[in-house]
C-alpha cells in the first residue's frame, strides 16, 4: 500500500469538516498510511483561477505537487475538483518536459522543484485500487443488503477522461461497485451522469441550480433510492444544503445524502457520531434507523452462526444444482434461505416452510470446501425454529413420541406376527428419560443440542 498525503482543499475543512472526519476515521480503520503535510494552498480551483490565468493555475498546482514529492508521498483528496486540477496539472507537467523546466525555474524562487515523482488519487481511487470492491466486501461487518442507494459521480471525477483516467466517462462502474461492496443496491436512474449544477451559484443562477437539484433528486426518488451518495464537496453542498433550502421553502424532498466514506464507515461497524453524520442538513434519521435495525439483525445472526462463512456460502451457491430436493422441486432454493440469513432476515427463514425441505442428505457437506455448507447452516435454523414453536406438525409429533416413548413410532404387532417376527423389544423409555432428564426439553427451548 502506498504512502499518502492528505489534500483537503478549501471547502472540506471550512464548510464540510464531516467529510474530513469520516475520511480520517475510515482510513485509520482500514490501516491506510495517510498523513497531513504542511505548506499546501488551494489546488487551485479551475473554473475561477485557471480562467483568470493559466500560468497562475499551473504554478500553484506545481508548487503543491512539489510539496507532496518532497514528502515522498502521493496526494489523496476527497474533493473531485482538487483531484481534477492536480491531476490535469500533473499530466501537463509530466508530458511536456520543456514546460516543466520552465515552471521549475519559477518554483526555484520559493525553493521548490517538481520532478514528476508523485501522483494524485481520489479517495475512491485509493479504496478501489488498494482494497478493491471484493476486498472491502470481506471487511464489511454490517452489510446494507436490500438498501437502495443512488450514486452521483460528479463531473470532475471522470472528465477530462484522457487525463484523469479514473473510469469510463460515459459508463463508469467503480463507484457503483464500491457501493455494492457494502451489500447495497446501486440504483439505476436516467439522469445519473448529469451535472449537479452547484457552480451555477457562483454565476448568480440560483434558480437554475435549484431546478437541477430538484430534478435529479426527484429522478432518484422515483426509482426508489433510499439515499444518495457523493464524493465531491460541491455536489454534497448542492444535494444536502440546497435540498435543505428547498425543504424550508415547502418542497417535499427527503432524500438523505451521504459522502461515501460515511456509508463505508457504517458498514465497517462505526457509529454515526464517529463519522460526523449529525452535521448533515437533510435528516438522515430514517436511513440510520433502518441501518440500526439491520445491524441488530446481523448481530442476532452472528450470535448463532459463523457470519463470515455464512456470507461466503450465500455468495457461492455452487452446490444448489447438486441438491436432490432442488432438482425435484424447482421452487426450492436452499441458497435463498442462506442469503436471507446473511441479510439478517432470521424470522423470515424460521417461518418459511422451505426450511424443512432440506432433508440433510449431506450432499452439499461433501462438496463444500469450507465445510460450512447449506445443510449445516439450515440445521441451526431448524433448531431455532423448534425452540420458537415454528416446526411443522410432523416434526412436533416426532419429538413428542421420542420424549414420551423413546421411539419415533410404535411397531405393529399384527404385521410383525404375519411376517413371523417376534414381538418388538420394549423401548427403555423410562430409563432414557432418567438419563436425559430435562436435556431434550431444554434443547427444544434453546434451539441447541
């Protein structure tokens, strides 16, 4: 893993410090080597400073890059604007040696020099390259299964694509993959790649900025998003702050907005106050309440199953086609029950008649490389179902017969006589009861052996 230097930019520390808080907290939890360095300024911002003077823009960016290079670190930033500026300047300096020498002549006046020995990465880039969606998925403590989250990439994370090289500028997927690594669904919606419109506020075009905010939020809600996630301070201000302004004007907009590391932090098991989420303008309570419910359900699953192996089984499902019951009954999918348990839907599984379709033939046990197979998982669910009085009538009758007579069924005297067999020996039911005492009853009450 590389050594990084934080580049916070202007807006994150000043107006959105919770973005800084959650980035630091998540990187610390993941063990990312990222530190602050002294001597940084504005990146500088492109739509104002570069349009004012390209030379000023390039010199300012080059000086910042020189600071990172001297520290022997790579810039990591939560701001797509800073990412875009610094990356574009880096490409310009690295591909035009004459220009770089000219710039270094200017930098020498302040004792700096840039040799092209550093890089610039967005926070998402670090997560995607150093961990990957699969790697993060393995670290998730509380997956957001069943929760629909809309992704907004933002313009300056993707474009200009020939310089930023972050993802496909028209059909990106990295951010979606990172959201789905949390267990959530990345909600598809038509206006996904449209600009947020925040920079219109600088031009005094508040009404148009509001219209763009309103339209895109409405599109997300229409496609059943429960929350929106962004990775840019300008986009965060547009969808959180502007939405709050529209709410105060009486508009019915209620889509909570999260910076991606906040969602990742929650999924890793961190508390909302560790991530600064309480500083948002739009109410996040409904989303967080559902997340807390899911966390409680997952804690229940953890108390009964090996959660890591349970999720591995849920994601595998390779032995489903080998299940003899599933082959005979196309409506039976044992892995669907395992997936439901992994999603924390314990009650639904315990109440499902399909639970008892597993005949415990050990086929999946023999095939499972982890030896934590569907049968093993569902057997535990059956014990819990018995303890809660949810077993089928035939199972209940069998347990009653065992407790009372020490056998599941009585032999037919007449049938044995016709076959010339001797009377069946008496079952030692009383001795068995003395031996077991309350053990059988206790097992039924606790769902344990």
